[in-house]
């Protein structure tokens, strides 16, 4: 049995993702829990005018909770605006990108399918 952990987000180092340095903190992975279904729990930071360009998560559904900011969520050939407290549900394999109109922060949860 794995032991519980308490971490403070401010103590987690920044890392790069989608070609943007210092844009994510990985808070938990499958190594931290008993289930094999969790890929990661992360906190993302996207500065105004920055883009997490087109990508997909072939083996993972993803849930995105907007904590701050507003911008555009692009899915395949569609675009929707996101804002504070929106939840974006991103099915696996779907090509998507996120464009920040304002400085934005998110929680992401990736679940293995």
C-alpha cells in the first residue's frame, strides 16, 4: 500500500510542456496512487498571447478546469472561448490547442483509457 502525501503547489518545480518552458507543474502521477488509470494531475500556466499548439493525448482522456483567465480552446475544426471556472472535457485522440487571451491557469487531469 502506498502512503499518502501532502505537497504544496508552490514547492513543486516548473517544467516545460508543448514547447513552452515553465508552463506546468506535475502534482501527481500514477506512481503516487494505486490505480493505473491516472496519468497525471498537473497545474498549467499559459501567459497572455502564448499557445499550447496542436497536440493530442492518444491514450488519455483529459479534464481541464480553468482557474484563471480567458482564451480560446480549439478542437479539430471548432473553436470555443474559455473563461474562469469552465471545465473542458477533452476525449482521447482529439487534436486540440489552447490560446491564452489573458494570463491563464488550469488544473489538468489525464485518465488512461
